């Protein structure tokens, strides 16, 4: 930077501080002191290093800026005002108000925000996914910049992100850590011990640059180093002062998350030189940044695997064969949690290694990488054992707030997995994934359904979860059968049906076996394959209620709370049907190890228990 740019950065930093105070005081809430500490860092970044065309936020060559410390939103929105995409009225009068796009923590309601942040420790992991896309898929020279807080370095996800960024040699990623010493309730763990911060950063394979976070020339030099073409991610460790620029609050505890009262705000703004209307232009993206190397081809010919009726195939195997077929579409990417030989995600890697990324046993980073890849327009399938998605639930929840377009595939779910025991059974996954905003939850019962749903998932926006099973089960649907989202398959339906058996996945086969036995006892039972659990096929449920007098047996390899049974009851809550008479068979107690058939029976969800429940409902 030349002297004029440094002076511009200094003036901009003052404006960013003033605007951060103005908007938070007007709202009566927010995090101005956390914004003030990082104002110098962001001013220099905006003036000299962030290559961004603000009129074209979708330009492929644009850099990416993520506020991992999303509570510093007053600073981010003040930056947007400085570049002219948010005006003063919106900043001052709508921040944190009902219906406004300037929410308390950033969300992609703003076109310049890639991902929702605010749950600390997630912005940097998301940026790893963006940087992966930039280096290995897009092959473009954009850089990912992430503003982190010192408090969030207590989150293990920060270090997982640095570890994977180092493993993949992501020199196109720079984290800027605002080390202002004070957290929400007092000093942070390391306070201003920058040597220990640096040692930790270096231990994870990243380059550490220690600076005074208020020295504009030092900031400029560090940001320039961050952009250098190395194979190491960079972490700028900036020693800052919380509430910098407001002498009566600098480095004082007790002001985190508190707006300045009007009288104090007035004094602070006066000390900072008053409100200004500085407008700046960021550096333009590098020449030649036109299109990414990989172009989507949703119309590519896909030859899905075909399975013979009656053939026994595990749905996880069918997923592997189907995702390998989907490799023909260049926008499809697979992210694995080091269990691809069991989930069969590695089948994709065998045919398309360049779009197969390994996150090892780091499920939070698994999901975050998928979110970052989706930011760049790819369709990522993140795959691991279903139970391990629970470790990453907050990342999935935040992906819902981001309106992220990701696919999650969880295998080895339910007591059906057998001898591995309850720690591996994922008896809560349907409930947790159903609760995520905008999610779709699928649980196919055979290989044909699995392959079809895998293909459908690719073009279903939002967070789509596919649950697959460990064991092999008979193929019951012919090739070419359609399985729309929100649909179901009804077996053996007849006008005189006395009961409906509702299952999904492994319990579908138990329901079919039970229906056959019930027929021999003179009880006509229809079977509903609820392969789409969210959204569920309400029409099929209502029709079953009308035909059977609302005598339903719902069977699921899951705890009773929040799964298939809950989905059925919620769908029928306001339906005009006869009074419900439902038997809900689910895993009611803590399972043990055992053979799959033994465990299904011990849990009360095998065919004999279904028969007993149906007979009771039918009056036998």
C-alpha cells in the first residue's frame, strides 16, 4: 500500500467504528466492542486486498469473506455501507429489526454473505470447502478470507479446519484472528499470549504471522503475505484492543454484546471524528477470472445400476453404485468421513478421484466442507455412518439457516446393524434431521429405491438426508420405478383392508412379512412404504385411515421420539379421518449387541410383533 491508501484505510477504520456504534445503539443491541477491535484489520483488507466486484457478487473470480465471528455483524454491515451496497438508512434504521436482512448475525439473505455464521467455530471450516473448490475444482485465483475471534479458538472445529487446510495445501485460505483478549464473561483462555497461539497454529501445519492489529502497515504486509502463492494456509494473529477507539471502554470487561447507551455513543462518535460518508472501491478480481474449470452438466447421461427382483442387496451398496454413476455429472462431489469402504462412498472415488475429498474422522469438517463446496455451486454428497452426523448437528443446523444445498448420506442405522451395539446405532437421526429447517429425509427399503432416490437427491435443493442400511435385503421394486420426494409405495391395498402397516427401510420388509402372515389369519393388511419421511405422503396416510378406520401400525428402527411415528401423527393431526387407533412400534429401551434379527425382535419391531399389534387393532 502507498501512503494515500494507508491514509484511506485509517479514515475508513474510523468510519467503520462510528457506523458500528451508530447501528447497534439505534437497535439497542449488538456487539459494537467486538466490531471496534477488528475495524483496522477489515479497513486494510477492504481497501487493498479483498478482490471483489460488489455489483456482481456471483462473479466466479471474486474473493470470499466470511465473518466466522458473526456477532461482529455491525462491522460487516458497515463495510457494506462503505462499498455502497447498503445505505445509511438501512444500516442505522433496520439493523436487528423484524424482517430486515441485516440480522443480528449474517445470513445469505444478503448476496455478499456466503454462509450463515454466529455459532462460533464454523466460518473457518466452511471456508475450507470454498478453498478446496477454488484450488481443485474451479482452478481460479480467488482467495478465502475469514475473520475469527479469539474466543472461538477454544472450539475444536477451528483446529480441524486448519488441519484439513494444511493437508490439502490450501494456500488460498487466510484466517485473521482478532485477539482482543476479552470474551463474553472475562479474559479468554490465552489472552494476549500470541506465542502460544502461534505454536498451536504451526502445530496444525499452517503459517502463523503475528502482528499488532492496529498497525496499518503491519496489517497490510501480513495480508499481502497471506495471498502469496504458498501451499500453506495462513493465520494472521492480530493483537487488538476490544472497543478500540473508545477510550472509556478500551480493554474493559463487561461490555461484550452490549450496545452503547445513546449518551456514551454520542461521546464515542465525537472522539472518533463524527459520522462520515466515505465510499471506497475494492480491488477488482484478477484478469482472466471468467469461468471455473468445471462446468455443471445436469443433463449428462446417467446409467443408474439395475438390480434383479429378489436379489439381496444392501441399500448402502446401492448408494455406492448410484453415486458412482452420478460421477458423469461434473458438479457432483463426494466428501467422505474415512468410512467410504463401508458406506460405499469410495465407489465414487474409484471412478472420479479428482472430485472425492477425504475429511477423515472429522465429521464437523465433513459437513462444513460440503457447505463450502455448495457455495461454489457444486452438489456435495457428504457420507459417513449415520450416528456420526450427531457430532456435526450444529453444522447441519447452521447449514439450514444458510439455505445450503448439500446431501447427507448416513449408513449403518438402527438396531439392524447388529453386534456393534448401541453406540453405533443412530436411533436419533431421523428426529434430528427432520428438525432442521428445509430438510428432506429419505429412508429407502430396497436397492432400486435407493438408486432412484440418490439420483433425485442431486436435483433436490436444500439439506437432503438419505438413511441406508447395513444388511442386504430383497429387491422388491423393478428397474425404472419412480420414487418422487413426498411419495410412498402402497402394497396389497384393497377396499376391505382392516389395518395398514407403515414402515420404512428395514421395517418395510418386516411389515411385508407380517402382512403375508396376517392374510393367512384372515386379516387384510395394506403396507405403506414411507420411503419419504419428510415430506411424508399425507394423501396415502389419509386414504389408509379411510379404508381401515384409522387402524395403523407404525414400525420404525428408531427411538419413538421424532421419527416415522411422529411424522405420521403430525401429518394426520388436522386430517378429517376416523378417530386414530395407532400402534407405534419403535425401539423403546437401550439395545445391546446381538444378531440383527435378534435385535429387531428384542426391540419389538420384528414381524411377529407387527402381527400381534395388527391383530389387536383388528379385534382378534
